[in-house]
């Protein structure tokens, strides 16, 4: 699988971004999760590219993911925003889902903010809360570094920038936003977890469960990017709530919390540099 590195051509999109935005490296890249795309509305002097126009991007067929790349200025920082991500449950490999990270790296970006929608497992993580990712448990059955050439034995013990949590939490509290640190688990999907699986994940140490983010974080660590993971809790995980789980509920909850996510993104833009 070492030839996988030649299966995508980032050249055309890199050239397009340089032509319209200049050659200067970007300060920060954001990958937005389900229902969280409206965070991009605050970007100034925005340039837009549709994923479908470039062969390096897999097809996007998930509700709540616009499928486009934005570049511009956010809170005084040059940013790339990936409004739509890729998932293993679309029939992709972990390598393919991490293409936005490789593109951000190719455009000189050294900081990556990953957001996603999650189900809360920890008792304090109800819908509307946020979880600052301190660590993760990868139960996807795949790793984006599988088959890559070079040194793929990457140390993930300090993958996430947990030192940024204290100042972020202080800012969040001033806006009455609940944020706590926790461990994220990722499962392949697309079906939601069973209550028994959620109990097992809790026993393993997971505070929330998702179907995304972890492959991107691993790829970022391998490429030397600084990583922050910020999860929006859209529902209680299977067996812990009273409602049946559905994707429409995830999207609605994500949309309702997008304003609060914008506050947290602004705080990170000011405090990360």
C-alpha cells in the first residue's frame, strides 16, 4: 500500500489557493463536523473551492457537510476551513479521510483545529456541551499511516495541545458555555453504537464517542502539526438517553451550538499563537 501516496494529486488545489491567496503559509486550518459548518460565516475576504472540482477529494455524500474549502481571514489569522469531512463509513480508508490534513500541511499550515459531533458518555456531557479532546481511543480498525513510507511509528502520547484547555475553559465560562476535557473514542459507523458497546467504551476510558476526527489527528501528528480537538456533544450515547438516535437530531443540535463553537474558535485564535 506504499503507492497510496501517489493516488491523490494535491497540486491543482494547492496552485489554485496560492494563485488567489498568495504564497504565505496559513496560520490555522479548521475541519468542521456535522452541523457545524456555519462557523465559517465569520471568515473575511473568503475564497471558496468546491471539493467536487478536484480529484484529490473523495466524494462527499453526508448530510450536514457542505463539501467545500474556504480560505480567508478569521480573527486576524490566515485560515483554511474545510466545510465537510470524510468518514470511513463512506467506504473510505483512514488515509483517504485525512486528505484535508495533508492539504493543510502542503499549504504551510502548522496548526489544526478539529471539530466534530459526538455522543456523550460521561455523565456531565449532555447535549449542548463541548469536550476538549485530551486523548483518544481508536477503535476504527484502521490508521491513516498504514502503508505509508518512512517512519510511521509516531509517538501519540502528546498529540493534543491540552495546555490550551485552561484558558479556553475560562473564556467559555464567561459566556456560560460548558467545556470539559475528556477522551474521545471513534467507531467506524455508520450505524450508531449499541448500549453494550457504549458501556464497553466507558470501561475503556472513553468520555464521548464519534465516527471521525481521530484519523485526521493521527495524520497531523505524523506531519508535525499542532492539534486541538473540540467536540460538540449533540446527544447522549446509546442507552444513556431517552430518545432514539438519528442523524437529523445530530445536525439540529450542531446548528444550535454553532454560535457557542464560534466563541471557542475565537478564543483559540487569540490564545494559540
